[in-house]
């Protein structure tokens, strides 16, 4: 993969998460065995994603010592899986920075709730898939692949390493 493709994929990754910030977060090999929907707040300069949670959630209890985790983000023509180290951090500055009406709805006791805290995903790498051409190209590629016994060409995939 070319450096330009990786750079474009990384830029698009952060853009997509900032625009549509909900995805699925889970601990790698965790006891819960399932990811859960979470809202991500992007910090591009440090390659970090931040999430609100409470200290009494299964996820927060499971990663108290820091664990590897995956955040999966998917839109119509964009999919990504981001891996990294997940830690629990009570960061008052970030709580204040990212607090909004949507977050407040999930935390009725407000920013001063003693169980309110943050999760930080220090992103190590990501796999990014970008579909191209929209639904017409997709239908064409599927029809062509079935007629010619080949696989469809609907986009690109690249790895992004944040270190």
C-alpha cells in the first residue's frame, strides 16, 4: 500500500469517527465476550479515543488494569477496526471538554457523579475498508463477479499503524 493511501485512510478514519462517533467497543479476549455501543471522542494528535463510562460497569471493572481492546466503526461505505490499549482514567478536564446534552442523558447525576469516569483507547493500529462507487457500482460488480466467476472489486483496504 502506498503511503498516500495510508495517510488518506488515517485522515478518513478520524473524520468518520468525528462525524458519526458511535461504534462498538470490546476488550480483546474479555470475559464479557461481546462488544458494546459506545460514543468515541477523537484526539488525533495523540491517536486516542475517549469514552464516558461508570466505574461500576462490566467493561470498566474488566479493564481496571489496562487491556487490549477493539473499537469497530461502520458507516455505509466505510468500515474500520481499531486496536489498542484500553485504560480507565478519571480525567476531569476531558469530562468537562466532551460533556454535552447527549452524554448528560446517560448520566442523570451529572458530571459530579462519583462513579463517572473515562476510558482511553491508545490506538496502536487499524484496518480500514473504503467502498467506492456507491450502490450502482456495487450491483454492477456483484453481477459481473457472478457472471465471470471472479470476485467483485468494490473498494480498498489498508492497514494504519499509529506508531
